[in-house]
C-alpha cells in the first residue's frame, strides 16, 4: 500500500509538472550549462537502466529490491526532465545528441516524459509483487519508453 500511495502521488505530480514550455537560452554559457544538466539526468537514468536491462535479458538474477530502488530513481529523474528542458539551446553551438524537434514538438516530448514516469511507476509496483515475469515485462515497458523517445528526439 505504501508504494501504491507513492505511485499515485507521483502520477499526480507528473501530470502537473511535465509540461515543457521552453525559453531560449540567454547566452552560450547558459546553453552549455543547461545541456550539461540535462545530460547528467540522462546519465543517471542510464546508470539505473543498466542492471535492469541485464535482469530483463537474464544476464543477472532478478533482484526485486534493486529493481524497486532503480525504478524509483528513474521515476524521480523523469519528474525533473521537464524542468531541465525549459531552456531551448537550439540556437547555440552545444554538444548534444538532442534533435531540435524537442523544441518544435514540445507537447509530444512532454508526453514521452509522462510515459517514462508512468512506466517507472508501473515498474515499482511490479517490483513490489516480486513476480519475475511481471518485473521483466515492466522493465521492458520502461525500456520501450526510452527507445521511443530516442527514436523521436535523439540523433
């Protein structure tokens, strides 16, 4: 019940906080810093996905405790993405794999963020069940949201 309450609260918060309305970076320094912060969030998401992917592929044993911890982290990081994409850096020469379509398709990008929040919430619930099949399926759901966003918004 405790995790379900967290999931519901996270869902409500995500609905109200993931709208992406970007302001243009005020300088190249501002654009570089905004890009570095975004990349830091994605690095943390990736580091938490690594062991989850290995579990889903059967390369390491499924550990529900690790899954729940990593899913919670991914969920929390997903809630930050909208805030860190509020600075449009497309008019500056920054090193990024992000496509400029992030800035022209903001509603679609916000939906992708919401999908990651929902998928990571579902993974937390699956981890609580300790059902290996449900956990692997939910890991796949998180991976699918990551891949879908990469397809649309990453070079």
